[in-house]
């Protein structure tokens, strides 16, 4: 029994998946089992809680965030519970279902052009920051630069994976968006066993893979793509490549095509970023071996994307 849903966040299950060509075993951490149906419940609770602790967010205050959808949903739920106003800036990439859901929880949603350069005043980052500046009692959580994003996964997701596998995992596979999930988990897991290989999944059209290999932030890499939450057009402050061993860059179409076969064969439905993870198994950067024990993280559920699937 929990006093509120906040206490029910985390402890998501690790379930074996068979939809991959690898020689070892693969287990998926299904973050859709969180109350807000995604991994972002963990960071929303942590970032908002820290703002309260630091006295920056007070009763009746306003929480502002730039989000592709899942962080927004988790924040909207927590704001509903705690009586804060919730103002979300997102892009034209957001699915209809996700937008309607935010409004259902009482959040106000502002849609910004997904093509806007990150530093342009029209981008969802700039508009969120400007709105928070102009609004008394408002805090901008800024998940791309908020260390409590990464800390949330270091403190909860990483230890859960280590305990659930009894330390047996050899590889960890995770999408990089803000980089908070992969960086927090990877740091914790490598502290337990530095031999664990950490593989980041990025989207074709994002600049993160080239940045990993060359250290160069190259806007020439950017192309429009539809995968929500995978890859970035900036290098977020919450991405720590020093804990990552390899990057795999996957396409929209191939990622989306991996979702339905797993649903039909195994009854396991994941969102597009989960499809990106499944595609990464087909672009495996290592020699696959029977003794491999692979853990991947599926950030959310496919039910939020029915119009896209
Ligand atoms: C659906 C989805 N998958 C994956 C991610 C990536 O997680 P992270 O931001 O921790 O890198 C996000 C983040 O926005 C997301 O919304």
C-alpha cells in the first residue's frame, strides 16, 4: 500500500525478450510499469522534489518544462497531485494521444516547430526558459541540464538492474535522448563491474553519434526524424559519454518495423524508442557470444503511439 503514486515509482520488472538475433540472453526493463507509464516518472519525482527541498518551488507555484512528452506527462501527474500549475513546451513531433493526456491532467501545452534551431527563440527550449523567466513563482526544470535527471537513474534504475540480475549482466543497452537514463545507469553499473559494456542507441539524423566518435558538434548531421526521445540536436549536459562504450545509430523505419513482430510473438508492446533498442540488436557493435547477458531498457509503452504504429 502506498500513500500516493509517487511511492509506487520504480521497481519495474525485467522480462526476457526473444525478438533479437543475439546468441546470449536478453532481458528488457519495462519502464511502462511505472505509474506514468515511462522511465520519466523517476526523474520528474527527483527534479521536482529537489526544487521543493531547495525552496525554489513553493505552494501554488508553476512548473515549466521542455519535453517530447513523457517527462511532461510525469510532471503533469505530480503537479496535479501537489497543486502546482504545469506548463509544457513541446514540439510538433508529439503524438496526439500524448498531448490530450497532458491536458487531461490539467497541464497547458505549447507546441513549437520541431525544425527550430535549439538557440532560436522559437525552439521549445528557448520558449520554456523565457516563459519561466517571465512568470513569478515559476521554475524551469530543464531536464537536459539538470543533474538530478541523471542522479535519479543512478539512485534507482541502475541499482535495480544490478540487483535484479544479481550482477550477471555483461551488456547494457539504452536510448540516449537527454542521456540521463544511460549515464546514470551506466555510472552505477560500471562502479559495480567496469567490464560491463554500455551501448547507446541514437537516431539517424541526430548529432550524438558523431559527437561520441569525434568530439565535434556537427549541425550537418541533423536531419528530420520521427523517433521520439532518441538522439538530439544538442549535446545535453546530462549525457556523460565517459560511461558509454559504443553508439548504434538506427533509422526511423527499421525501428518502427521491429515493434509489431515482438507484440505479435511475445505479447510485449513497446514505444518507438523501444523499437530503436530492438533494431540496435540487429546492428550489434560486438561479436555476439552465447554467454552474453544483455539488459536493455524499454522507456515506455506502445499504447501512446497507436496513431504512429
Ligand atoms: C520515449 C522516450 N524514450 C527514450 C528517451 C531517452 O531517455 P533519456 O532522456 O534519459 O536519454 C526519452 C526521453 O525523452 C523518451 O521520451
